[in-house]
């Protein structure tokens, strides 16, 4: 299992004072030194954290891979085609939300998403669709030539009772297996942390996890090196 780090909230902190520190690009380069497999940023339409300067500098400077989370809207599609990240992860986006609240409905937006994937493919960008662990959504993603799905793990992360945790984990396991059978790459993310990752790593079909808030928050207390390495250690402990 690979581990990509989402650095949006370093930009949130920077933007709190509209100054240059802490710089998300510097943070990304440090995280790469400590072993992350990729850097993820969400260029939101309202630019609440990551901005275009960050994306372009990351494109130039990082040596792992860039995953650009984005809404399938014209302005951002054009920027993506110009910047050419290795991966574009399409997410639903609402202005009022604090964070992405759930997966995109591929079935209801199939024509627009098919066209968006084609445009991104023409710019040599692999495409992932952030979706719920739902077989019908996965089938639709495969039908329109997505390269990856990213399974929304938010419900698993929010589950409290043992029974709910088991049920949510089972949904993710079934979805990941189904996607693999269809030839899709399988990513997973949202709400993952140092505790809930310990069970998720048992799902071998997950190629990569995308984790942000938990790592950024821990690095405030223990530093970037330890926060990143502790997560890598958990992932490597998978049997
Ligand atoms: N994956 C997607 C599609 C997301 O939108 C986010 C949040 O930006 C993440 C992963 C990372 O979530 P978290 O910050 O809760 O680790």
C-alpha cells in the first residue's frame, strides 16, 4: 500500500494570516524526504487553501507524484490540463462544506464525467473518481474509462460501534475487490488516521491511501518527520 499526503491544511494555516508561512511546498518537499509516495492538493474553486501558485510550484519541484483533487468544472479542468499532474482525482465540491462530504455520483453525471475523463486523458493525466464503496458507482466508473477509484472512507472513519466499524470496513473490502476485478486502480481516503489505518491496511486490494488532516495535525506536535514516519510504519506493518 502506498501513502500520499494531502497538504491542503498547511495552506489553510498560511492563509489564516495571508502571509507566506507555513509554506505548503516546503512541507511537501520535507514529507518526500521522509518517505511519502505522493503529494495531494485540492485546488478548490474558492481557493480557500491551495492556490494556483502552489500547484504550479509543486509540479515543478516534487519528485514523487502529484495528485490534483478537483471538481469537474471548466476553469479547473483547464488548469489541470496545463499543469499535467500524474493523477487528477475528481471530487464533488460544495462551497459551504468544511471538507469533501461524500463521493461523486458517477451515474447521475455520467456524460459530463465521461467527457471530462477524455479531456484529461488527452492531456496525459490518469483519472481517479472519488466515490462511495458502491458496486453500481464502481461499474459506472469503469464504463467511462476511469483509471482509478478513490473509495470514500469517511463513514468508516466516523463509525463508533464495533459493529458499524466492521460493516463499513466490509463495504470498503467488497468495493475494493470489485474494482480490482474490473481492472481499476484502488485508492482510499478521507478521515484516515493513526488508529483507523491499523485495520484498513488488511485490505490488500487498496493500492494507495490519501491522508491529510491527521498527519498535518500530528506534525504540529511532533514535527513533520515523526508524523510522516509513524504513518509509514503503520502501513509497512501490514501482514
Ligand atoms: N481524499 C479526498 C478525495 C479528499 O477530499 C480528502 C480531503 O481533502 C482526503 C482524501 C483527505 O482527507 P483527510 O484530510 O480527512 O485525511
